[in-house]
């Protein structure tokens, strides 16, 4: 990763070290793709007076040479949405290397059109 990941935690007490856990996992994304230019993570408390359900909203934006990978999620457990970002990053790296297979028998170019013939009778 070219720069340190940016982690923004808003409206949630960071007693459990959530920001540091996310930062460590974001740094590990380099294992899957070394072309990461920037990684930004936002963790926010949901609006309103929810006592159950969504614990927090998470948005992740990873900038790579050909574009961006974006993930928005509302986790309901301890699993972080950074895992979804990792899977998308792995897919990006495979496409970039050319490791993506095409389906067997799938046409890569459109079939030529045959002229319609008129049948008289």
C-alpha cells in the first residue's frame, strides 16, 4: 500500500479498539494486491434510536490504478466488511493478471448475420 489507511470512526466509542483492528486488517490487503494506492474506511453509528440490529455502518473505498473498489455494509456480527473488500480486491488482481477463465464454448465475437431469403410459392 502506497499510504497508510485512513480510518474514520464516528459516533461509536472506540473502547474495543475497533479502529486499530480495522487498520491492521486494511494493512493486510497488500497480500492480495500490491497496486493499492489508497484505502479509506468510515465506521459510523446508524442514525436514530436503534437499540438492536445494525451495530454500525461501514464504508470502504480502495483506490487502485484502474479505478476504485467500494463496499458499503451494515454488519450484524463481529465479521468486518473488510472481508468483502478483500474478495473484490482478489477478483481485481486476477482480472489484472489475466487469470480469469472464459466459459467453454462461449462466443467471443458475434456470429455473422446471414441474409434473409425470400421463398416464393
